C-alpha cells in the first residue's frame, strides 16, 4: 500500500514526543 | 514575602518565585504552583534532589526505565536550558509554556524546528530526518524497507525543501508546517489548561499569600 504520510507526520507519532504522558499520575 | 520560600529554594535548586514565573509565561500563579506539584513528583522519582534527571524524565514519560528514546532525549535537552544535564523548576515551567494552548504559534514552530534540527546547524538535514524515522520505526516495532524509507524522504523533501538543497531551513519549515498544520499538534498540550484541577494539592502548599488567578 502506498505510504501517504510525510516523514514528519510519522515522526510526530513517537511516544517520546507525546508529553501528555507527563501528566498521567 | 520577605524571606520568600527560602526553605523551598534550599530543597529545590533553581526554584523561582511563582509570581515571577507567571508574569513571564501564559500560566497563572496557581497554574505555576500546580506545575510545581507535578515537578516535585517527577524530580523525586529516582533521586529526591529537586531536579529532573534524564532518567526521571524518561520514567515520567514512559512509566518505566526502558531503553533510550531519541525523541525523549531531544525534548530533555531542549528543556535543559542551562545545559546542566538536569531540569530545574524554572526550566520546566518556561519550556512547558511553549506547549500552552495560548503560547504564540511562532514559538511552537521555533521549538519544533530546534527539536528536529538535532545537531543545531540551523537546518533540518535529510540525514537527521532519516535517523529520526528509523528511531520511530524501531520504537513502534514497525518494519519498512530502506527503499521505502528513501521514498518517504524523497517525497517529504520534495515538498518541504523548496530550494532543493537537501536541507530544510527555518523559512521552509514555516512554510511546510503552515501547509501541514497537523505537524504542530504535538506542540500543544491541552492538559496545561486543567493543570490546577489535575494537581489540586497546590492549594495546601501555596507559597504566595494571595493567589491571583
């Protein structure tokens, strides 16, 4: 299947960039 | 407030007056104090020294001390404004401020550019993007052939690198994100709006006499 996302869209899915996790107690 | 928070300051090196921090950021004094509750919990998770180490940051993000993560490291380095290898409370508040829903969009774009310009050359280079892409695939246990990765990079650089010099400069980044606003989603944390509700205990630990909201 053709990849339609650009590189940055893919990268922005990294868990390491998801800072909302900091707020989970 | 003559001897303002001297005890707190001793226990938390680099702790700054919440009133001043609030005046420099989009946060209210109460929100800064609520962030302090979060900061206390993260900074005491491994060593209770009032500072956030890389290990503690990783623990807060992933809830475990698992393998190194390129992106968490990069965020940590950007939060570590004074380049001390640790994040103090002032760094923490000012850095999170960029992620506030009310923070200027230009600040978010600037932060995201620095995030991806890993070697701080002033350009996001193709090699850097490839490295990040490989790290992402590794993290998500996804497999893509090198050929496919190169196709994604070709497509991305064809679109973003307007002058086709093989690297993305700040103006090209600005242009690219304005055409792809979803890329900026990671730069806004709606949680920051409800921080006082998430950490209500700040009320009991308040250091200021009257809380201005």
